C-alpha cells in the first residue's frame, strides 16, 4: 500500500515539475510592445510579467500566427526591461538583439547555462 502511494506521489510530483517548467504555460502580463511581420503572417507581442516584491520582472514574448490565431510563447527572459522587436525577415525576429526563427526557436533563460555570463545578470 505504501508503494502505491509513493508511485502516485512521484507521478504527481513529476507532472507538477514538468508543467511549471514549460514556457507554454506562462501567462502574459502587461503588454509593452507589439510588431507584425512584413508579410502579415505573424505578430510578436512582448509582455512584462511583474515579479512582485520578492523577484525581478521578466519578459514574455508571444508569437501569434495571424492566419490560424494560434499563440506560442517564444521568449522568456528574466530581469528584462527593454522591449525592442525587429523583424529581420518573414520568419526571423530579433527581440532585444536575440535572433529567433519563429517557426522553430524558443528561448527560455532558465535553460540557458550561460545566461548570467552572456547577459551580465544574476538571480
């Protein structure tokens, strides 16, 4: 009986941890910037997510496919206060200087081992 409870607890814990670490589950905060691609197929919106009194703000970049109306979180950066969007071409966007192919790339600072060094930031 104890093994059954242990298995159930372990499975629930894994689902919780995986769910919390998935950028697609992040909810947008305050809209700060928005820009449509030159062909009109995509729009990137940048949101400031308020960290409250115990944490710094973070930025969430949300890609909208204007044809299907589907949204996908493509950029998640901690301690970010600039909201610059520049489309390089129809599928490549620069968010604060970081280039992403919107059809395949997702940036999450938590998965970047060199985040502190590259961006001169700390927790």
